[in-house]
C-alpha cells in the first residue's frame, strides 16, 4: 500500500509498504478515506522533535471505513465509518476512565510512565505507524475509533481527529469561561480552531497573534482580533488592547518551532535574545536538515511560551498545547510565579472530546470545514508537506485524499454550511 514515511530529518517519501494486519484481539484495520498533515508532523521532519525511526509511517489524523475488527472489538463492524483519535488509549486503566486518555497506563510499549502514545510519532511516543497511508492498524479499537454519522463530511471529520479536540482542550486548560478575553498564540490550524473553541466556551473577545498574513486573515474571517508580530510587539499590543490588564486566558498553539519576528518593534526587542534562542534550538534539534532553506526548526523555541506568560493578566491562566519534546526545558517560571498565573499543558485527551464534537458538527452548531485550506491526493503528499513547511499562501490545513470510496465529500454532510460556521456562538455545555 502507499504510505508517507520518515527516512531522516528533511527526508520523507511516498513508499510502498506492507498492509497492516490485526495483531491483537482489540485491534481494527481501517481503510483510510481522508488523512491530513499537521504542524506536529513538521516538528518530526524538521528534527525539533527527535527520536523518529527510519521507515515510520507518518500521520495521526484520519477518517476511514473499518476493514476488519479483532474478536474483542464488540462495538464496531466492518463497513462502519469512523474518525480516529490521534492518541492511543486502552479505555480500561484508571487514567482512561478519568478522561486522561493521553496518559493511558497501557498504550505505551515502554510502560506506564513512558508518556503519551500517538500514531506516526517518535519512539518516545510509542513508535506506532501512522495514518497517512491506505490502511492503518488501530490498537484498542473499542475506544480508539469514534463512529461518524453521514451528516458529518470527511473535511469536518478529519479536523475532529486531532486539531479541533486539541483546540478545545487548550481552551479548557486555559480555563476559558464566560466573558473572558482570550489571546491565542499561533494562527495555524490549531490556533484557528481555538478561536471557535474559545468562543463556544464563552469567550467575550479573542485576540490572535501570528506573523503570517494569510493566517491572520483567516482568523479575522472568524471575527477574531489579530496582531501581526512582524508589525507590532504582540505583548504590548495585547496589553494595550485590554486596557493595560493583559489577556485573562492565553492559549499557546505554536510550540517548539516558534520563530523570531523578522522585523518591527518585537524584532528589535527579541533580537537581544537571539544567541540564547540559538543555543536552545541547538540543544533541542540535534539532527539538522541540509541547510537549503527547507525544514528549518524554529529559531526561538521558547518564544511563544514567553510571550504567553508576558501577555497574560495578573492571576490569569495559560493553556499550552503547542508541542515541546521531553528535553525542552526553557520556560519563564519566575515571571509566571510573580504574576500568580495558573499554567496547564499537555497532549490532548482526544477521545474525551471527540464524540461530543461530532454531535456539535452534526447538529450544525459548529462547522470547522473552512479551516481545510488545501486538498491534495496522497500521491502528492511530499510536495504538500513542502508547501506547508514553507507556509506558502493558504497552505494552512492540508487534507489528503487517500481512498475516496465510502467518504462523505466535503459539503455533502448535513452539518456543512449550517449553523454559524466556525464563528458559532457561545452557550455550549462544558465537556
Ligand atoms: N498538545 C497536543 O495534543 C497537540 C495536538 C495537535 C497539535 N499540537 C501542536 O500545536 C502546535 C500548532 O499546530 P498547527 O498544526 O496549528 O501548526 P502550524 O505549524 O501550522 O502553526 C504554527 C503557527 O505558529 C506561528 N508562529 C511561529 N512563531 C510564532 C510566535 N513566536 N508567536 C506566535 N505565532 C508563531 C506560525 O506562523 C504558524 O502559523 C504545534 O506545536 C503542534 O505540534 C499539539
Ligand atoms: Zn495533528
Ligand atoms: Zn488506559
């Protein structure tokens, strides 16, 4: 079968690989109809999240049709249409039962304290093959799959695999509630989804910070207020926009590949830190791509976290969903402590949120599909990755068409084009 595979930093390929098989009674094999490329995948190709195995199938976002189930998968049958949560969880241990699926005791082959397990990631994340492939093996399929009604199309559903639940989780970590002013760092797909998630959780105002014009434009189309860090100092802008107070809640949706501003007042201010950031980057991204301008790790790994803390109001709260590898250790603990901030962070407990989010889309309360900005056949996945890496115009969320038989085409689900789209109103009960 065709699959997108990792061969080294800056080296991904479309390979022919063997089809997966059921290995355990709780497994299912899913034929993928639609997959997607994520900012998390970029960290692996840039080397800023290391420990990838050569030949690993990439991808952790997908929708598909069940091909086969193991004998202990009692709630699904072949032919069911499903979305696959990115993190793998057993559904049995005390963590899963309490909703902390990303901290499952059984999913990681290296034991209880080895960390979160997700598809298509490094060995430290379980070393499981991913979902940018024609078929995928899903362990613990009884909780590792969520059924989809045909009212939810593939574009909407693939955003519910990772991006939207992560944004929802980020808003919960930041403790967003009625009337809050929320700052979102990063206007990639996760940051864009955080606009809708924060609004659905009651936010009064949402301010989005990024340096990419087309992404800020997309945020503005969701009626977020936008700040371009290449034109303004984002901390000063957020403090000014909030009457000198700062944002009540901050969602950090950038992670370890944060970039320095190229120009403007923030460039002047952060320039003094360039050597320190370079030292952080060299420690984090040990393997580096050949220096041809592609797959470059961010040049300021802790900058988004620093800005998040600085733009928060005193006694405010910060939720970090931007990804950092285990050995990233620069965080402005002193400033956060002095401001009495509440900090929460982590890998999304996808399975906790996806079923309710499927219902929200199906009911028309939420339509995330405008956030899919490009479609590409899986055969062109490598060039789609390259365009996404270079942040080419509107290469923001790339969905991959894999094997369309059985897919619900974009716009054909009843939820598409209904409700208020990604600008849906507030008042949804907390998940
Ligand atoms: N915690 C989780 O479970 C989870 C799940 C999915 C994704 N993620 C992470 O969320 C982050 C965002 O994902 P994405 O798909 O939107 O990625 P992306 O790469 O498309 O978006 C990142 C955005 O951050 C912007 N940016 C760069 N430097 C910045 C800075 N200093 N300040 C503000 N913005 C800056 C970039 O211009 C870009 O638009 C990634 O780190 C990804 O790994 C986490
Ligand atoms: Zn993802
Ligand atoms: Zn578990």
